C-alpha cells in the first residue's frame, strides 16, 4: 500500500514539475500551420519565412532511454512516443529564395516539392540551400531519381560537417547518400565557418557540434533555424540535458542545447527546429 502511494505521489510531482517548468510558448495565431502543413511569418525587415512540413513524425521513447529516466518518459509520453515532424524552412527576400534543409525526398514520402509548388516556388527559383547537417532526412530532398533537384542553388554547409562525412572522416560509414549528393552538386557546394554571414547578410552561421561534428544553426530574420538541436520538443524544451540516440556526442549536444536556449530567452528570437511540431517557438 505504501509503495502504491509513493508511486502515485511521484507521478503527481513529476506532472506538476513539468507544468510549472515549461519553458516555451508557441508563436502568435498568425503563424500557425494551415491545412497544407505550411506556416508563413512575415518579417518587418523584408524577409518572409515559411515553415514547410515535409512529413509528420514521432520519436519513440526508446531513443531517449539511457539518457532520460524511464519514469519521466512514462509521464511525458505514456503512449510510447513523442509527437515530432520533419520540417524545411524557406526564406524569401527581393533578391533570394533560400531553403534550410530539404527533408527526406519524394522517394521516401517527403512533401517538400509538392508544398513548394503550392507556394508557387519552382526548384530553379531556389538560389541557396543551407544545410544544418548531412543526415538523410535533411539532404534527401536534394535528389530525385539520383539527380539534382535544385539546378541553380549554392549548397552551404559547415567545413567540419563536410570533412566529417567524406571518406576518411568520422561519419564516413554513413556517407552513401552524401556521396550521391556530392556527385550531383559537385560545383555547387560551398563550405562555411562559424560566424560567417551569407547572402548579403541575410543569414548568419553558428556551428554547434554535438548532434554531428559540424551541426549548424542559421539565424535569419527573427528566427534561429535550429536543425536537430531538438528531437522531441515536449521533452527537451523543459529538460535540455536529455539526448536522443541520434546525437553523435551527447555531452556536446546537451551543452549546445542549453546554451542556445539560454541565448534565445534573452534575445526574444524564435527557435525553428527541423523536428519540432511547432514551427515557431518563443522561449520564456
């Protein structure tokens, strides 16, 4: 009887703690996702940012076991998974059409191209693509039938990420898709470094190793495109110390997540994650 009482009290305390320490709020109604899985944010400085849902997704609690206590996972995800997504972001100015990541690709069910068409944006209209890192759910959309989808786009990624995924690098065992991309875009790839600014100052580069050796965030307008800084927003916005197994270096990934979230609280900028079901998250 005492054991049951203790367990019940523990669950209530956990639920209360999760509610009281929730550190995020979603953006205003004007930026919510429409029925097409698209959310548009108009910026005063001449940038229109659009969140594009490439695919709805979930993250199994199994991905977090060993990092996060099972008791907390049971409370936050009683059905065994967290709501997630695969997102792509589009920035449009008078001079540029820029994608941030490209999703899974049509062969694996990705809807990016379909939704770009809905927005009246053709692949040849895209002049730049900023890659957060080189996992398949971020670069798959660069190819269709093994050929380049975006004929005019310069492909930006960090030097550290570029080196890690090439033959001989630390991620070389997973680089089959990357080598196909490299062949298709051989003369369009431009490595960048932490602190660089791109495209007439539109985009700022912030390299945050941890998830991968050269994982990169991009600041544009009033948003920070955060790649895989988060995998499950319902867990990691409140508990940034816990990592999914996808993170290559969990200590570095958790440290990066804490630092970025602390910075965003001070700036008032939106966090836009590749796997967040909310496109625009304002921390508080």
